[in-house]
């Protein structure tokens, strides 16, 4: 037997098989994307018939996701009180946005609640008061209802408000998540008022309803993927993302 010739034939056969599989995969991906685009168009038309208008580009698909195990993380109130007392106010001539952000970041670290998950959300000026808010981001995913808010007046922090879910680890199993279109249909089905709704933003997050818990107890729990729908000037609705 001519082994060289046989090996050449085998290699060619494998190449042809791989090309066929790649072509099939690409065809399925294009077909799925086309179907999702058609579904989105139909969904948007249905929503508009119900006075719900979407002014953003919807994501076509989201990958499978695991749950996220979290723990409520408390701040030592005595340490916070001491850090508030020990502050040295910023000089009146050096109260820029950058210096205020640096001050709040340093303060958070001095309270031992800093870390890579603490990400700046926004800075708002309300008269003589500056509000600096931080959000909780883990592995590029936002953990909702988890925040640090610093209130700054006269160059120093006068109050720190915090509710924090410390991420522990992802679950081992990943599950399918519903599309943005399906989440909007769910949102529409719960709509009660006849007034128009303008959807301003939509993103996948991890969400644990914090209204069930108090700040006095350390709690371990599970945060689940959810579509966060922002509408009508900042109102928020969460739609659980796991397909049933």
C-alpha cells in the first residue's frame, strides 16, 4: 500500500469535511441572525401598536449565562464614622471634578470597601452639593441594586450610603437566556397604563431583589441574569432572563 498517497487522501478528506462543517455553521449563524432580525421587526411593530416605542438598537442575541453567587457585604459603621471625622477638606481653589473623584476613591479605600468591582457610575452637581455614585461590575457584568453613593459638600464627604453585593463565584451550569425581543414582549404584557412608553436603554445584568433584605444581616444568595429595561426618563423594569 502506498502510505504517502493514502495519507494525502486522508488529509484532503479531513479538509473537505472541515470546510463543509464551517460552511454549515456559518449558514446556521446567518439564518439565526436573519430570523432574529425579522423577529425584532415584528416585535417593534407590535410594541408600537401598544404605544411602546424603542429608540435604541436591540442586541440580537445573548449567550448562555450562569447564576452568580453573592453575599451582602456590610461596612463597619465605627470605621466610617472615624474616617468622616478624620477628613481634611479640599482647598477651595482645588475642587475640580478630578480632585473630588480622587478624594471619594481614597475615602472608599480608607473605609476598606474599595476594589476592582467598584466602578464610577456618575457625578452629579446639585447646587453646592456633589453626588458621586459607584456601581458594582464583576467580569464586565453589572450587579444591580448594588452601589456606593458619596455626598460631598464644602470639599469633604458628609455622607456615604452603601448597599453592596459581594460577588463570590459563578454557578457551574450555564443556561439559555431569552432574547431582547422576548423580554420586551414580557414587559408589554405587564403594561397597565394607556400612556406612551419610550424605552431608553436595555442591557443584560445580574439582579437580586434587594427589597427583601435588611442591612443588619449578612446574607448569601443567588443573583440571576435579567434584562434591565430603562424607560420614560429613568424608570426601570427587570425581566428575568432565563428561558422557562
